[in-house]
C-alpha cells in the first residue's frame, strides 16, 4: 500500500494513516487505522475496532489501546456511536467520554462534533468514506461517516453547516480530510443507488458511470464527497484526499466488498488537545 497524498506511519507493529494538513495543524491529534498491529484473529485480523461484529471484546479493547498509544490519545476519552447510514451529527462533551466502550453507545449517529479538548471522536469503516474536520480558529473538530446513503444525504455538508451554525466557524478556516474508502473501479452499484444520486443534486459528471448493461454503474464516492465539501465552502488547499482504495488493499485495510462482509472495522479518531 502506497500513497502520494497521505502519510503511512509505523508505531511498533501498528501501521496507521495520517493526513498532512491535519498533522501540520496545532492543537489536534488524529489517526486512521489499518489492519496491521492488532491482536484480533481470523476474519477480524489484526486490528479490528468494532465491538458489534462478533470479535472478542478484550481483543477490540487491546486494539484501541494500541491505536490510541500511537498518537498519544487517552483511551478513556473515546466516544463511539452506532452508525446506521444517517446524516445525524451529534454534539458531545467530556461527559460523553467512554460512550461505546464503558457506556452505552449512541444510536443512529453517523457524525460526532465537539468544541471540547480531550474528547476523542471515533467513526468506523470498511469501504465507506471517512470525513474529518478541524477549525483551528474556533477550536471545533468533527468526525463523520459517509457511505452512499450518507453521501446522497450530503453528510459532509451537514457537518460543515453544523460547525458554522452552532459554533461560528468559517468554512475557509476548516481543515478537512477524506480518508481511505472504496474506489470507483471497485464500487459497482445498481439502478436504485444511481437514481438516488440523480435526485441528490450532486454534480454527477465523472462521479457515476453506466456500465454496458445499463443496469449497473461505477460510483466514485470520494469525488462525490469532494464536490460536496467544496460546495460547502471548504477550500481546496485545506483538503486532503486519500488516494488509497480499501477494496484494492484489503490485505491491509478492512473492506466489506472485498470480503463479502467477513471482516473487521477500521476507525478514524480525532481529538483536540
């Protein structure tokens, strides 16, 4: 696995990804996991970060411990939610730390946002698009999960709008990242998905391409999310886009499409410090 747009790092046996613009910003930590460096076994190996797919709970806890140690995040600061492909973005504070680990997880929440340091926002993936946000001026960060349903519902725009409306952020100050996800060459969808995008208002030229049978299509989720973020006011010079496909690199990244659903989960974490 190689990249020209993101950093691939090692911390002992843990291999992880970071985004250059977020890494250069002061006052924030972040990390995107790979499969490598954890203790899970079988289809979950090695670094599975989901408690809901049948893996041993103690293994998942150890995986989080190792991942957090790599970027100096206190594991007790983590906040997780149950993602259900919504565009719901929830504000969380210090009182929510431990949610999804030592406290019941939030339900039907696919985005988390905070203006509090020491609150580590977690989202999980196995082909869908990770979206990370940080405003160094107003000191706000967010972490949103955007599969095809979330993209149709413009999850990225909803997150940016919440940063603007609730915290006074200016979009030109927001640093954003689009993480590793399935690429257009690997992501074939059917007519209902195509029709959902046609009705979404997202400019689709080059985003969704019809195959020869006219019933199946290739969808570029990263590009769709890039257009959504730029339309929301994110500046191109403040946006990192991972050039890594989860499906093409399923030996190093969990991919639902590549494994037929027999897999673990990746995680994106962001925390202000």
